[in-house]
């Protein structure tokens, strides 16, 4: 059962990371390039471009956190942990996973009502010339990103505490 959850979590994280981050990156790169050229050549600006880019950057930063944890492409303290004995290494991994679960649970728990209030009142980011950039959309990225990494830390914690269950060696 946990193997299936872990596989679904990994597939979901890879899909979300590739699609959402890919689209956000392309839109941000295009808008920044277009804006730089427009300012240089025509000496004019497009109102609201930087505000939209700021909202998209939250998606570009928060969504890949869980994927980085799954794939191992994140900052680690392996310099210390590889020198620890087996039990001490497991204890440090359990401690790190518990801290990760606690932190991202608090973040998720706080972000959900914050997002929901923002969505209900249709909170917008200030932008010149009455351009409405929805701020709740950026807050939604915090909710989704915190949830994905929370689930990933929970799976890692269970995997660390019961490695045979996850690997399928236990009957």
C-alpha cells in the first residue's frame, strides 16, 4: 500500500514540477525578455508584467520542493551523516524527517485559511492602471507546495522507520 502511495506521490510531483514549472519558466522568461526589449527599443513599459512574474515565481519556487526531496537534488548534510554509525544515521534521518513533517504541517495548516480568505475576498496585488493580479493564486502555490512536501516527508519518515515494509521484503 505504501509503495503505491509513494509511486503516486513521485509521479504526481514529477508531473506537477515539469508542467507547472515549465509553463511558469517560459512565461516569465518571455515576459522579461519582451519587457526588456520593449523598454530598450520603444522606451515604454507594459504595466503589470512584474506583478504577474512575482505571482508565477511562487509556483516556480514552491512546487519543486517535494520533487527535490524525492530525487535527492537538494542541500543535504551528508558530510556529517556519512560519518555516523548506522543507528546514529537512522536517528538523524528520523529527526530530520520529523522536523520536516512538523514544519510543513504548520505551514500547510496556516496557509489553507490564509489562501481561502484571500480567494473568497478575491484579493488582488496592487498593480498600476487597474490591472488585477490575483494574489490568492500565489497563496495557492504555498498550500499545494506545502502539502506535497509534507506528504513526501511523511513517506520518507515511514520509509526510514520501516524500510522493509516499503521495499516489499516483508510478507
